[in-house]
C-alpha cells in the first residue's frame, strides 16, 4: 500500500504518492488561490490527489491514507484547522471534509512539523529520534521531534521557536511580540539588514549587485558581496549568522537533539552559512563538555520534505 502526502501552502497545493521507502512515485500540483472558501480549496486538494495517484500509475484503492501539512494550528483531537492566516481558515473541519472526499483516513499537521517529520525519517535526520528542523524563509519555521514524535503541546501550536525572544524590547514581530528570533534570523530580516547597511555604505558593492535598486535586494546580496571582498557585505553576513546561531544554541540547550537541520533558501549558502554558526554553538552551548553533540547540517529534501512528512502522518 502507498500513502499520499499533501503540502497545502498559501500559493500551491503540492501532492505526492509515497512508497514504503519514502520515495515520491507520483506528483500532482495546483494553485491554492487563497483566500477562498475552504470547500473550493479542498475540492482542489482532491483533484491534485487524483493527479498524483494517476501519475503513479495507481488508483485510490492502492492508497492507505492521506496526510496534509497545512499552515496554522491543527487540533489533533477534533481534526479542525483552528486558524490559518495564510489560508484565511477559522475552525475548518478539515479531517471530515477530506475523508468525505477521498474515502480514506486523513491526518492533518502544521506544515513545519510535517516537513520536520519528513527530514527526520527520510532526509537529514537519518532516522534520529530527537531532531529539530529550522527553516529560514519569510519567517523562521521550526519542527521538533522528540522520541520520534512531533512536539505540539496542549494547544497543538508548540515548537514555534521563531517566536522566542532573543533581543528584549527588540524589533517588533508580526506575532505581536518584540525581539523574536524570526525578526532577526529570517530571510526577510536579512534583506532588511542588508538594505540598512547599504544606506549606511553608499560605496558598498551591494549596490552594484542589485543594479543600484535597493528594491532588488535578496537574501543572497550580502553573501555575494562578501564573496567579492566587500566589507559591508561581510558585516551584514557576520551579524546575521550570529543571530541565527543564538536561536540554534537556545534550541540545543532546551532539546539536545541528535541532529538539527537548517533549510530554506539561505541554507543553499551551505558551509559558508553553517561553519561560523557551528563555531558559535561550540563556544556557547551549555553541553560544551559532553561527549555527544548535536550535528548541525543542511536540510536535504527541499520542497519534498513537507510531502513525505505529511504522508508519514498516517
């Protein structure tokens, strides 16, 4: 039997049929076109599932279960998506709706948690029982696996490490707090830090890299300037890497995972991002004298992590 994993995003609904070895053998994808009524989105989830199953050369009779990773908080007891600002969902009876459409057992989980589960079992975690996945994107997403199970807490909204404060009374975060890790370590934050430094340094090579248009700054601008020998770019990258490291040290001190992987577009900088972070962690972690230490590495599954992890929910 095979399982279906659905990565329900604000932009796309990406679906894969997953075999027992965690391989995706069929895919389907449609636009989410959110916000719109949940009934319409779920009809498109079913349509994309049918596409993936057909692509795999199978029928729904071959499918054991369907798992969905979704933005927002999911109540595992009721099967409700209680809230998702990206989808404009509020108390949507997701489990019942999709089971009625597919005739299969359906499972729902927060998308970051699903992606962490995928990386833990089929990717960077290599089966680690205690594992954390961090994604540096528009925000800072995180998923925490302890003893092989997702940590979500009594309100099914736990594990939001991006909204732990690293600077008291710091930059306002869209969650309502000030100084959240997300406000300093996300790709969005890196772009803001790059722009601020560019305004301070009109001769920086960063201006040349974005054709003199500050609106063209990306998460790679400061890194590329650093590689070209630009001091201002290096200053941005050095400070950014330290912000990322502070949050990672906090995670290691709390959970002591066997493996912590970093994903998102910025992780494509590889060891140029991670090596300095590893040095900060070695210096500042509480467990510096322990024989076993957390392995810090790059996520490996990319966009497939959410699909595979969702399939593993069943």
